[in-house]
């Protein structure tokens, strides 16, 4: 069956932009200050106030934020860092940039986040840090991981790139617990700046180092030729920050719309036999909806399902593959199937459905009906 004639294709994701974003971009263009201008500190301050975090650095991507965060944490060559194999690959790759190594551990089958008991078992003689990922916007078990870090003398960097707006059971916003924490602003994220990210620091001193390293290691006084440390070109432009400021003004509404769409999916797909839906909030933890990922019934041909949905005008994607089974990681570290069975089972069955704040009830109904028909 192909998509009905005249039916619009439903994309996997779509950013929400409008007149306010256009206005902010035009004002910034007319200012003549497209980089290293006033929009960067304005955006950092506004984001910090929204999060409840004092020290925020805007950077060129979530990946750049992760790289700068582990450097600020004190990573050294040869270190091992316990992290999740079920994540976007940047959370592991950033460790390799510093000649460190990810020590993967299995995930919790409900939340799909790092399992604190598995993390504790993965800590070895060379382990110096923990890098938990708040996958798909659901808060990781930070209190347990923070106790582990305190007991073993480990640093923590939180990958909150998918979790802007999520809240822990103790009422603290994800990314505002006093740890180094990163956010990403790719177009499918809760807040979109095109490309971009941010890094929350626990102190003014850490922010000073990060702000220097994102700008080629330039000295704090911005002396043009005075570079007193190794740095990178990880700046975020004023144009991107202008988008971010406009997006922050509507962020609460966009988060509510994402929650509405997730609720529609839950109602439409809740009765489909064998289909596992995202876990509900529990214990006061509150998800920030980034994507809507289901786990197909076992023995389902996921690739065939994706092709069939595409023929019906619906985009979907296998989300996410297990990092340790990617060809590069298998070659470099000798990883093989069977090491992390929960992660591997989830990764083999996960399917991201169309998800963004503008999806209508009719579109969700169409996606859900087509998927249910294909599965049964």
C-alpha cells in the first residue's frame, strides 16, 4: 500500500519557528555583530535563568559541549569513563578525543538510562569519571550515580543533550544539579538553534576555562594574539543565539505541545500487542519529550516496517543503534554481541516515530493506525 493521493508526508521531526525568530535574526543581521557579539551572553543568561543554573556557556554543538566538559572535569589520556552504550555516538566519541576510553555498562530496561548497579560493577582501577546520558529526555538516576561518584572519587559529566526541560524526582531540573552538564540544540531538539549547544558549569572558574577553550584558548581579556591554553573553535554565533532567545520565549509552550503529542501516541498505541511504549514518569521524575521511540515486538522485521511506513508517507528511523556494536568500536575495542544484553535487545527493536510539537491528532492517528496494521 502506498500513501493515499494528496496525503502529506509526515516527517520524522520539524522545528517550530515563526515571526519572532525571523525578527530576532533580522535585528542581529542589521547589528553587524554576527559572532562574539551581545547575543551570546544574552542567550546564556536567559537559558541559565530558565534552568536555574548560574554558569552557562553557549557552544557550537552538544558534541562540543561534551568535549569541553570532560576536559573541564580533568580527563587524562588512558582514563576510563563509565557510560551508556545506548546513546548517540557523541557521548562515547568525546572520550576518544582525549585518548580516554568508554567503559560501557548495561542499561535499565524501563528507563533505558545507565543502570547504577551495572555502572558500579564497571568501575575499575583506571576509571576516573561517570558520563550518564538522559536518554530520550528521561532523567537518569542521578542521586544513585552521585553516591557512586562520591564513594569512588569519580567526576560526573551529564549528557542532557536530549533532556532540556526534564525534572528529577527531587525537583531539580536535569542539568542543574551542580555537575558539569551539556545540552544540544539541533533542529529536532526541544529548543533549536540550527546547530548549537550549551554547557552548564558548577563554578565561575570552570566557566572561565570553558569560555576560553571554546574560543581557541584566548585569554580572558580577549587579547587577539594571547592564547594561554589549547583551545578549539567551538563558538556559537550571534545568529544562532538570536534563534535560541526566540525559542526560549516559547519553550514552555513547545514542551507542553510535545507532551500533548506523546499523550496522543500513548492513547493510540497502548493496545497494540507486543509493542513497548516509552516508560511513564515515576517517582517524581518528569520526562522532557525529545522523541517518541517504541520497541517493536520481538521477531518483527524492523527494516521492512520502516520501508512500509515510508511507502505510506510516514518517516521513521531505527533509534538508536548500540554504540559498542558499531563497526568502528568493534574494530578498535573488540566489542562483540552479548556484552550488554538489555541494550542490544532495546537497540534491535527501537523505532522512532514522527514527533514534533506541531503534529496534529489526525497525523498521530494516521501513524498509529498504519503501524498497528503493519504489525498485525
